[in-house]
C-alpha cells in the first residue's frame, strides 16, 4: 500500500475537527516537485577532549517531526472566520491529533500528534482571499498507525468433560482408582520394594 504524503492530501483534520467545516483545504504552493520529510532529523552526540582531533562517539539522537503546511480558504473570509480558524489551529496547550487524507471521509493512513510552533502567516490579496502558512511540531520522530480492528467473534461457553482412563502394564502404587472411578492419591506411601525389580522410570505413574 502506498502511503499518502502530506503534500498529496487535500483535506486534513486537527484536534477532532475537519478542515472542510472551516472552508479551508491543504494546498501546495511549490511550482516544482513536492518536498516531504523522508526520515526524522538525526544528530550525533560526541565528546571532544583536549589534544585529540577525533571526537569520541557517544550516541545518536532523533528529533521530533516538524513540517510546514499551507492552508487555503476556498472562499473569502471575514474577521470572525479568521479568529475562529486561529483558535482552532493555535490555541492548544498540548499535542493534538493531526491527519491528512486525499478524499473527505477516507480513513487516514498516518496519525500525527502536533502543535503549531513559530509564527503563523496569513498571505492574501487584499480582497479577503488567500492562505495560511504555519509549522507543526510533533511529539515524536514518527507517525502513528490508526487502530486496526478485526471482525467480532462470538464466544459460547461449553462444558467439556474429560474422564481419563488409568491403564498401565503394572500396578500403580502412588495413585489408585476410587469407588467412583476417579484417580486419587494412595494414602499408603509406596516403597521402592513395592515395584518390580526391572521397572523403568517411564513405567512409574
């Protein structure tokens, strides 16, 4: 399955609300090929000491995902809509669920938990038409997969009764069959002398 990239997606959802409800869509402003974050940014942590040109390698650290997007208004806006969109996208104290899809109503393939950082910019033509550019920073270097569920299987409890039969080539000394036909421990502790001379371990019960 081919993963939908952010630049391909037309619709998005953030903090439990859909972009179509605000009359905005995800757009790409580049005239050339699309750019996407391929892998998380990674840095090397090293330790330098005096008199040694080659630093000592300590570890690598992976940075949380961060990407910029542009959201365009499908129609004109007014002051109320601008404030409403600003509250929806920027007024959160913790990471919110962010998803992108190519078609409305289609389940997302990747889920981000993100917050808007840096400055959000409104670019317009003076006629209340334009788009917003902003940057999301995620809580981790990776995207999450949606919850996968399977069909529901009905379970019916059934009583299963098993009656073992006690059969062996020699008489057992440690267990006996009681009057009800059940196995029970022999109250008389057996002695080695009770077993035939050439009894093997496998034959002991």
